[in-house]
C-alpha cells in the first residue's frame, strides 16, 4: 500500500519521459527503496528461519539482481499489457472493461515473469546467503542447474502475480481509489502470501528435493505438515508494504482510465 503511493508519485514526476520509461524507472525506484523489507520477508519465509538466513545483516544482499532486472521486467509488463488491452478494448462494452484489464494484466505478468523469475531466483538466494555475491550465486546456479534453475518457481510466481492483477479495473473517484486500494491491497496480500511462501521455498530448495520440482501444491503441503498455518503466512501484515512486482501497465494520471483501483492507494501498488 505504501509502495503504491511511492510509485504513483514517482510515476507522475517522470511522466514526461514517456509511459514506458516512466513505468520502468518508477519500478526500479520502488524496488530499491523497499528492498530491505523484501529481504526481511524472504528470510522470514526461508526454511532455515530468519536468524540463520541472515537476520538483519546485509539487508541489501542481492540488490544488483533487482537493479538489473527491474526495468526490463517493467517494460515487458507494460508493452504486453497495453497491446493486449488495446486489442480487447475494441470489442468490449463498458461492463466488460474490468475483465479486459484483468486479462491484459494476466498476459502482462506471464511475459514479465520470463524476466522477473531469473532475477528473483538469484535475488532470493543472495538474500539468504548474504556472504555470497550475486554473480557467484548466478554462476553456481547455472553450473549446477543450467538455465532451468533460473526459472524454478515460474508457475508459482505467475499464479501469485495473476491474483494480484485481478483486483484492478473499476473506474472510481480519487478517495474511493484510496480506500478501495487499501482494502484490496490488504486482501490480496492475505490471499497471495501462502503462494509467496511457496515460491520462496521452491526457489531456495536444494536440487533434488521435492520442493525443487516446482510443484506448488507439494510445496504448500510440505509447509502445512511441518509448520501448519503460521508457516504459510509469515510476515503477513507487512506483505502489503513489501516490494511485490509493480503494476506498470496502468494508464498514466490524467487519461480517461487513470482513476482506477490500483495496486495500493491509487494508480497501482508495488509489492514486493
């Protein structure tokens, strides 16, 4: 929710750079500003526990991966979202507009995750191993697992991000956007946190284990058997503040569809 306010401000300030550049730059700033929260969240969700994963030490471990991957991830989402939306909008009536945004955002996430997931795998492994450098972790992953290792957790990531995307669409006033965005952000965080935990466990799992297979249900089942409900929803309250992947595909402020429930309090919210 806080991330959405920050990103909206940044998006508005750099709008003159162009929509694609604005979305990308805003995403980079949000990801970097809220990176410590994401590190804490990852360590709380890691199987070895918060302290063994590094505690509060090296909270910017893995930031190079985020810095490099954030802009192309934003660009991929934005381009896909806008193109799919423009294709669907021609044949949709007003009451189908929310569905159009949901479908476009879902397609945008599928494409953006092709860039985001490798960045996320390297970042999360660096976050729980602060003594190891980002490049060393990337090299180790490629050596032991190949390219496929960089896409571990792709399905769980897409599923989580699509659920985030589905709470967007209706045209409302500014105050309604703030209130609805706050409730939507909190509800989406509660619904998607178990998937986020599963994604983290899959990405951090040792090669050859059940979790490493990428099966979301198996990962959730394993967490349920060993830790119960608390293991599936660690760090639930701050989840809405953590830099979740940013929805950069929204129309800019001032356009006909800019007054939407976004991701957070206004245009869109970061998470993550």
